[in-house]
């Protein structure tokens, strides 16, 4: 199928919730998918909104998991972060930053308008080598498990139509 030959990319500022839910749904449907972040660091919810857990992109999901397990197992189990990290580490070892990737894309999906702007800005600043076109589409999704799951289904429907 022509659709399955496309190389879809799901991008999210936080490469843990939104884009990973989409990635899992995509891969189950046979799409080639990778998930990226666009921020300078990986931020996970902390004990308070103004106290996130901040990690470098070189930090593995396993290291993040063990760090949060040590900090407050009950809190991070209850809010689903440990489950999310456990799922993520079974898919790939660590988060990836979009700006550090030079792969070619057919379609880039973002889950937040700010991320869309960052992706377009980065693509426009790159030196063009192949002049291959890329489509960038934003689907606003709140970064929580329920919205990410629903958004993943909607994005998959969109990609199947493409």
C-alpha cells in the first residue's frame, strides 16, 4: 500500500505522553513511526506544577524510571508516570530530540501549536540537500493519558486517509 510506504513521524515537546501514544497506535497499524521531542530538556511532572523533573535527552528511560522510583514511588505510580516510562523503555532506550535528527520525512505530526512552530522554524533553518517536500500537520492534544489516547486514534485515522 502506498500509505504504508510513507515515513510518518509523530513529534511532541514532551516525548513521553502524546507522541508515544500515537507511535504505539501507528506501529500497530503498520506505519513507520518515530517519536521526538523539540525542547531543550525532557520534563516530567514533579511533586508540584512548578517543580518538574528535568532530564537531559541523553538520560535513558530506565534511568528516569529508577530516579522517580527512588524519589517517590507512590506519587509517580499514582499519576501514571512510572507506567508511561516502563512502556517507553520497552520501545526505545531514550527520548530523541528532533533538532538533532537529519533523517528525511514525508509527514511530520505535532501535538501542540508551539511544537509545530519549533519544527517549521528548524526545518526552514536547515540547509536543503535533497529538496524533498515534507508536510507538517498539527493536531492539538492535551498532554494527559486520556487525551493522548483519543488523539492517537484521530491521528491514525488522518494518516489512513492520507
